[in-house]
C-alpha cells in the first residue's frame, strides 16, 4: 500500500470481504456510521482511489473501496485497451452488482454500518456500477456518479455496435434489461446526483442529459435529482465534484 496519507483522525485498513479485497476508511472513535461504497473506474483499483476515500471519511463517513474483478489484486488484465473494454466492461459491472449484497451484509455485521444509511458512488465504469446497484437495491439511500452514463442502452449504441460478438450481444441485451433508464418505478424520487464534464471524450455527457431530462419530469421531489456539468472538463474528477458530493450526502445520507 502506498502510504502518502497519514492522519490521527482517520483509520485506514485493508480488508477482505468474503475474498473481495477492499480498503475501508472511517473516522477514529466513531460507532455506527453512515457508509459509502465507492467503485473505481476502468483500469483503476482501490489504491488509486484512496485520496477520495480519505476525503469522504474526513467528512464523517465510513468508506469502502473494493477492487473490481480484473483490477487491482483480482487478476488484473495485461492491458486496458478498447478491445479489452469490449471484452470485459459489462462483465465487470455485472460482477460488481452481484457482489454488492455480500459487501453490504459484511459491512452491517462486522463494521458497524447503519443499514438504512448506505450510499453508493463511483467514477466512470464505477459510476455505471453504482447506478446499477442503486437501481436494483431500493434500500440504498443515495447515489452519486462521476463521468458515467445512467442510460446504458444509449451508451452501448454509441460504443459497441461494431464487430459484435455473440458474448457482447448477450451482455448488451442484459444491459438493456438492467439499464437504470428503463426502471422509472425503481428510481422515482430517490436521490441521484450526476457530475460530468461537458467535454468528456470517453463517456459523453449526452447520456446523462437524456437520463436527467426523462427523470426530472416524473420526479415529484425535483430537488432529489441533479445534473451538474463542468464547462470544458474532460474525463476527470475535480475538487469541486468532491465538494458537491459531500454536500449531497449531507442532505440525503
């Protein structure tokens, strides 16, 4: 582990949750805590997200960052090229979604997690993951995503229509079935914050605009869904995004 973060107020610990390697951050001395499960992006891992875990823990939350399959300690790929994206992207997201219930149960049983105060958060591929988990787990209190698309079918049409293999066709069909965009009843009036650079060349912001425009019209509590675009920003997470996230969590978690 890289040890560039030191604090007498934040406990940082490498853990395994039923074999899933993760890092947990929590304020020292705290008892039961509102918790955030943070999912990293494509080609990243739990260790490269440590500063974000530390920032969120400093704001009073317990934060867990797991390694996704094919990342970090879990059989990482030799490269993370576009060919690998097509081969593994949705496999990884669906694996994360399947593992969520295991992580949640262990956090409640062993790490003093308040069952009714859990949020999910993620960047890029981790944002896709967090959006899927939030959609299909109604007990989760809040969602924050950076630089992803909550309109999975739209994203697939833009990125995966060339050289479709049998496996990719199967995964894209599953993505349509699980797509947050297609599950209004599961999401209506639940807190969703989307943060995105308007010049993102990897995951264009248009998918989030479509999602926001559709869901804003059906939300009765309009303040619970929010899209913030950052002018001129490409595929990055900024300090302003982290601040916006903490404000959102303070309101809804």
